[in-house]
């Protein structure tokens, strides 16, 4: 199959699956590698934050297949999930925001789709650990919201971008300016509703060290800083304040899929930090089926603070 036919096929199947994506030349890599490092050098990013995520920001493009000629960035719609805990004879429903669950399945699906298109013509793909938002906006797949999350038409911020390196030859750079949605120019509802003040008024770049998510994704043995008011917690992990009030999310905001229901006994085990292998079989299966294993490590603190409010 000719290269043009492959590209045509890529966009056709992409659309039929409800995904969106772009192909970009590997010539963009040096620019992408610089994008976050520059902000660090200008001392605009919290240094603890930068060190924690250095592997993403200073990524090294290496593959088993050899020379990288292009990058495929695809994004897939993602829902919120509602998990119900039982505590003190009450139901405590908690949201898990989009993109936390089933990430492996999404990435595997995207990889299978790309492999199906490219392998018969002799091309390879390999997952790329890159700053996804920057790339998505640079190639015109998404635009930034004022909240620093990216938005795709029809999906709002409820999408998971993933990128793959390939040896498929592609020369177009289609590298664009970083863009904020037009809607945000007249809107600052996320700035006002963020309880921690993480979305600044005086600059675009998020104050990550103020973002609730930055703290609640840390391992549970790192207590929340004192300035975080317990009433601010609104999700099992992550936070929905800025996405929930965003007018660009109007169409997706009520997309909530049911998650598991945990009995009082099970809730106790989870808040006590029981590792997945030590859970009773029925609970373990529930946790694994709903892909909750990756974030169990935050439950003792995150769920603990919320359940304390329910006393
Ligand atoms: C580090 C990280 C975090 C950190 C830091 C957040 C942040 N702002 O980057 C923490 C832990 C706080 C976090 C939180 C969340 N994250 Co996060 N995170 C990442 C990660 C690993 C890297 C992102 C990154 O590169 N950050 C560095 C900053 C500097 O980059 P940036 O935000 O793109 O900044 C650019 C712009 O500011 C631009 N810029 C500078 N000046 C200006 C001026 C203007 C006008 C414009 C337009 C642009 C601009 O330059 C910067 C560099 O290009 C990615 C995964 C990945 N591999 O990319 C997920 C990722 C970005 N996160 C994701 C999600 C979903 C979230 C949360 C929504 C989770 C939640 N709460 O539910 C929150 C959102 C917080 C927020 N408001 O930004 C998704 C985003 C999907 C999407 N729709 O965009 C990703 C892609 C992971 C995934 N699961 O798919 N996250």
C-alpha cells in the first residue's frame, strides 16, 4: 500500500472509531524536548515537581526498531467513574476523573489499531513517553484551556492522548503555536472555582505546587500540606473542580460510568492500605476488573480524609 493510502486509511478508521489523531514528522522532537526544560531553566516550574516528572520532560527518543521518522498522536474519549464506598451505614459516592482508569487498555487498543494499519506495509510503532499536551496542541489536535488541560472538539477535556514513534516516513512538521481556546479569553470560571488558587491570574502556566491533584497523587505516606482544607477533596484521586465548571465540557460533564461498590468491610480494608494481593478474593477481583490497582496506594490518605468528614 502506498504511503498516501496508509495516511488516508489512518484518518478514515480513526474517525470510524471515534478517536482523533495526527501524524507529525520526527523533526519536531528537538523542539518537543526543549519545551518544558526551557520553563524549568526560566525557574517558572516548582523544582520538586520538575524532578518528579523529569523522565517525561527530558525524554530520550529511543526505539527497538531504529530510526524514528514520525510520531502518531491519538486521543480517545474517556469517562468519569463513580465508586461507592459504605461507611458508618452511609453510602459515600466518589468520582474518579477521566483518564485514571483503564489506561493500559486504551494504549493497547491504540497500538493494535496502528499496528494493523502500519505493519502490513512493514512499519513499526512503539509507545512514546512524551509531554502529551504540548504535542497535542503543537500539532493542532487540541487546544489548551485556561486550566492548562487540553480540549478536543466533541470530547472537551475528557480524552486521553497517547503517542507512538514510527519509522513510517512523514515529512510534514505541521508545528503550530501553543494555543488557548478562544472561549477562555472571556472566561475565568476555573480560576475562580479552583479552591487552591492553582490557576493563576497573572500568567498562563499552572502553579503545580498548588494543584490538589499534584498532592493527592503522591504516595499516602506523604501527608497533605496543612494549607489544604479537607473540605476541598472531591475525588478519590485527582480533582474535578476546574473541569466541572468549564463551559467547554458542557456536553461531557454528565458522562459518568458506574464503578464498583465496596461494603463497609471492604472500605475498611482499602482505607487501611491493604495491598491487592492481601484482599479477599471477591474484593481483589472487583479491584482488578475496574482497574483500581494502580492507585490503591493513595487510598489510606485520600479516602481517609473524606471518610473522616462522614463521621
Ligand atoms: C505532570 C503531569 C501532571 C502534573 C502537572 C500538571 C500540569 N499542568 O502539567 C499534575 C500531577 C498536577 C497533573 C494533574 C492533572 N493531570 Co496530568 N499529567 C502530567 C504529565 C505526566 C505531564 C504533563 C506535562 O508535560 N506537564 C508540564 C507542563 C509545564 O506542561 P503543560 O501543562 O503542557 O504546559 C505547557 C503550556 O503551559 C505552555 N504554555 C506556556 N505558556 C503559555 C501561554 C499560553 C497562552 C499557552 C496557550 C500555552 C503556554 O507551555 C508549556 C509547555 O509546552 C501528563 C502525561 C504526559 N505524558 O504528558 C499528564 C496529563 C497531562 N494529565 C492529565 C490529566 C487528566 C490531569 C488532571 C486533569 C487529572 C485530574 N485532576 O483529574 C490534572 C489537571 C491539572 C491541571 N489543571 O493541569 C492528562 C491530560 C488529558 C487532557 N485532556 O489534557 C495527561 C495527558 C495524562 C493522561 N492520563 O492522559 N498532571
